C-alpha cells in the first residue's frame, strides 16, 4: 500500500511538473515598413531594425518577468513593401492566433489593418503614426496609440516657448502634406497657450539632390536670404516633417534667433540623450544589444510590448479581452523612464506621456511645463483633451 501511494504521488508530481514546464505562450506581431526614408544628416541614418529593436528588447524584458509567472512572449515580424496590402498582412498574423500587433505604419495603412481584423478580436498598437485624426474622427476601438500625436508634440514645444517668454514666432512650413499637418498643430498650440505667429513662410520642395559638392555654399547663401525681412520675432518654428530644409536653419537665419520644431529644439517621445529617472540603464542595455542609440520609434515599440507584458502579468492571463479591458481600465499604468507612470486616455486610447525637448545632444526640458495645470492630469495639457475630442469608440 505504501509503495502504491508513493507511486501515485510520484506520478502526480511528475504531471504537475510537466504542466508547469509548459508556459502560456503570448505571440506579439510587428508590422513595419520595409524601407525608411534616409535623413539629411549622415550621422542619423535609420538602421535596418529601426523600431523593431525596441520591441525585441521589450520581449526580453517581458520574458524575464514571465519566467516567474509561467508566461513566454515571442515576436513575429512582418515587413511590408510599398505595394503590400496591410489588411492582408494583419489578417495573416491573426490567422496565427496572434491577438496583439505592434504597427509602424502610415495612417491609411493603419486604418486598413485595423478594420481588417476588427472582428477577429485583435488589438493594434500604433507606434509610428502621429496623425491626430487616428485618435479623433478616424479613431478605432481596437487601436491603442503609443506614438504621441502632432498636437501633443506641438503643445509640448509651445508650453516651453511660452514659459521662456518666446511668444512671437516666425513659422516656416514645408510644401508636403505632413508638413502642413504639423503646421496646423503648431497654429493650434500657439492659440492655445498665448503665442503669436507673426508671419508664415512656405519653403517649396523643388526636388533635386539634397547632397551636392556645392551644397554647403548654396545653403549658406539661401537660408539667410529666405529668412530676411521678417517681422520682429523671438524664435523660428519650422514645420518640416519631410526633412527638406529644417536641419539647415540653425545658425543660418538672417536674424540671430533660436530654431525649434523640426530642427533645433525638437519635441519627441524619446532621445538618446535622455539620462533621468533610470534611463541610463535602459540606454546602456539597448546600446549593448544593438550597437546604436535608442530612437523615439525604438522606445515607442518597447513601450507597446511592455504594455502588453505588464497587462498580461497583472491579470495573469493571455486572454485578449481580459488584457484589453485591463489596459483600458483605471488600474493600468506602465513605467517608461519618464518620471511618472503612463496611462491610457479612455476616450481615444492615446497613451499619456511626457514629451522631451532635445537639441540633438542634450534634453533641454520635459513637458508638460510647470504652471500648466489640469483637473485630471497635467499630461492632458498635451494634445486634444476629452471635452474637445471627436472620437466615438464603438
């Protein structure tokens, strides 16, 4: 009898051990563009793993915690060419029982992907598109936005400029659609915080080579002439998301004035110079793994995957609905080395977050700025607030 009981206990223990050895698998998809436009600066060219490197680091971080909770995370990457259908790609990931997809896609592609998997119970995490309309009139109930909006970036910059008493702006706008969208956000921010745009000028993109042997000489002559005879202003604010002219503005304007916006003092979700609130440890880990510095897109992807990991660990479940409900609920927050824990705005699923203001070598300041108050969260002084929203989640 004793030997029989011992045998039964052995079988039971073996079964429990076998069950414990099979962790819960959580697959995370990653949709990204196959090509990234080169930058004007040779020292800031985007790497082949731009963005996805941050997601890979977050997968490692999730698995560090997952070992104690019997959870295992894997990343499934898909690179889309210009002609590839984002809806088909998202559906393919859903067919693999992947219920969380991190997406670095333009606005239209993101909408197509979200609509294609809306009835499949798949949640998209937007880490690349800053378009406000994705959180407003074109919002989707299955899309969480980790990337900040243009209005958040513009508000962060405007708060600092107003705090500095640099209220008179000369605004130079690029000729592409995304440049005009950023200009719209800057106009809104100026009106919101009491700045005045004394004049607007448009820099037309005439094409041609952006780097030539005579480039420096031409630019040194062109930029002062382009910016001369302006009304009195405190700061030149550039809206040049296409990166055609803004990097050429600092130190070349007719009047000796600071430059901000798309060059000079730039608002962003993350910068390689960020060294506060434990960020050095994060920066060093990323640098060791990837032999390059961490960009804003890397950090946005890292944050998205960590949000998934944090929610899964908190609810101790990989069920899509349970995790999604927790992410949208009042108990969710995620730490991201920005001085405070980040939460979701329930009205449009935008991640609240401080915005860094960096000059290319240092983080100059972090918004929201002191004195800009809000009845719910100072972070809601950045971007479209709940009373203003046009988003109707359903």
